[in-house]
C-alpha cells in the first residue's frame, strides 16, 4: 500500500489451504474451544463444487464489498474505527511482538527460509486461541484461530503466498459472520486492518526470508500478495492522483 493506494500477486486460492495436520493445531481443550476446521477440498471435483458453493460466493462478495468501500479513499484520510476494529488491530500488533521476541537466526546462510520462523510459528500457534478469548465466542475459537494462524505462512516450508493472504481474508470473513465486523467497518478493514497486516507480513518476509509460495508467481505483480493491488486500484479509481514508484 502507498499513501494513496495499496499494492500486490495471484488471486487468492482457498483450495490451497493447508490441512490442520500439515501444520500445528491450536493448543487447548477442543471441547471448550470447539473443533478446528478440516480440509475438504481434496480433488478437482471438490474444487469445482466449491466454486459453485454459497461459501465461495460469500467469500468473493466479502472481498468485493471491501474493495468497494475504499474507492477514492486515501490512507492519509481519517476513517471510522470501531472498538472491534481496534481489538483486531491489537491482535495483529501482538503477532508483531511475537516476531520481535523471536529474532532470525544470525548464522543462517540459505537464500530463503530462516529456521527461526518455525519458532515464531510455534509461539503464534500457542498464543492465537488466547488472543481470541473474550472476543470470539468460545466454541468458535479453534476454527477461527486456525485461519488466523495460517495467515502468516507455512511452518514446514517457511514460505508465504496468496493462499496465506486468502486465509487472512477468510479470518476477517469469519469475524463478520460472528457479528464482529459490520458493513460500516469495511473501510477501516482495508485502510487500517489490512494495511497493518501487510506491513507486518513485509516485516516477516524480510526478517525470516520467507520463500514465495506456489508455482504461479509469474502471473502476479508481486511474489507474495494479490489483494493490495486490487484494493489499491479501487483507491485510485475516479481520482487524478499519480503514484510514483519509490
């Protein structure tokens, strides 16, 4: 994102979401926090059915509503920030603190994938359910926090891509479904929440040298992200602003 626009890679691919068994499950009693989600898209037929589903339409519609909310809007301008938006920003800030407390391994010589990311991921996995306590209904914490954890990359591969970005958008959609995000919050969701997430991900990408995930990066404008380009184009729509590369 720039001061007037957002910026980034290929379209979100929910079908590429990692199964809970591929990464760490949130800790805690499943009876209290509810069951974690399980991967359901395993075949091409599953993917085709997903594209026809109400869930898919709801996800695409949610992203479109966010996009529409920031047409002609600049990051520099004030916008309405509800208490729930403030809480979401606090949760994202806590992830930043975990990263600050988990510096990259100094003697790592590989081009990508600083192993300290795995320690960061483990800390995040343990903290995530507690970050949602008192905010999300208790029985929904495991499910919703799973999408949150998967928003920050893959522990095993030490990579990040548009599938993880899609998990973040799905996490926000889950918060809307349970009534914590309202239509009047959409502008702040992009200009405050998503902007904070994007800045945090840039920090993690550089600190841990996360490898760009997937094999379709050539299709995108960025190795890691897609949504900032979509939101940024909406911000520039109908304006005479000129954005220069820096």
